[in-house]
């Protein structure tokens, strides 16, 4: 029962960090498209990269409480997990924009984010921040 509660708490923290990452991603997407005039596809590449950096730091320190000194390996694993999740997210985002012209980029962003949530959590918990990889 304690393990289930721990995973539930961890998932809640993961979702909280993810929500903040979504807000950063969405805010940057709006800024890049509306203020800088970038197309929504290129803008999303940049917004994902910046949001990813923030979420790694928060997951490391709060969600998974990692204390490994090998931050580069951890970052690499996290980036790989999120790269796969990001590719899934971006594929859904792009498919919606292509299939439904005129769809607001934020709506497509939300759909892509929801689809990638489970894959990212499992990848982060089971591989990127796995306890037996810590000193």
C-alpha cells in the first residue's frame, strides 16, 4: 500500500511539473508565433527544448529526488525519454494541424501533451531517474 501511495504522490508531482512545463511550452509557443512571427512548427521545436530543460531540473530535485553526481548521464536518459515523448507529442500536434487546418496551435499542443504523458512518466521513473542508477 505504501508503494502505491509513493507512486501516486510521485505521479502527482510529475503531473504538477508537467503542467508547469506545459505553461512554459504554451507561453513560449504563443510568444514565438505571435511576437516573433515564427511558423507554428518551428516555434514548437524551440518551445519544447526550453520547457524540457526546466522540467528535468524540477523532476531531478522534486519529483524523483535524484542525488546522482552523474548529471550528464541522467540528463541524457531524461532527454532520450523526453525525445521519444516529444516525438510522439509533436507527431500528434502536427497531425492535428495538418488534418484540421485552422486548428489553434494550443489545442494541438494540449492533445499532443496528453498523449505523451504516460510514456514520459514511465520512461522517467523506470529509466531516467531509476534508483539503482544512483550512487
